[in-house]
């Protein structure tokens, strides 16, 4: 379902998008693999949930989540045998670390 798109991303549910070309620079679309926007926490190094977008690269970028144990083992964590141990966790830190560890990924923080 992503094959016809150049990029994909995620954001907070309370973010309203319009004409994205008015506030995303051309170099962000073309020169970076991942771009993340933060509001008031730019001194922190992580991919923000407010808005992050990724170049649609099925072999590299789209596979980064597999290096995050939190995401790659979600089926195990939410199985019936682990039901009593379920708790809320955030994937931002885990996924950010998986991206940071890659030297071949160009990120605009």
C-alpha cells in the first residue's frame, strides 16, 4: 500500500495538515531519509511523535523498526500468556535508538 508514495510518516492525532509543501522545505523531501519536527524540545535527540516522516525505501528505511525490540516483538508481548504483564510503553526511544545506530541514514532532527 506504500508503493505509490514517496514518503510516509506518523503524527499526533491533534495535528492538522494542509498543503505540506508550504511548510516542508524541498531539501527535507529530497536530501533526508527521515525528518522529525519537535516543538520546544529540539535539544533532545529522538524521533518525535508530533510529526516524523520517512522516505519510502522498502529495503532500508521501512525495515528500521525491526531493530527495535519493543516493536519487533509486539506479537509476543501481547499474546494471551503475557496478558497480566501488559503495560503502556512508548516506542519513541526504542525506535529512535535503532535509527541513531545506523550511520547510513540521513536524519534531520
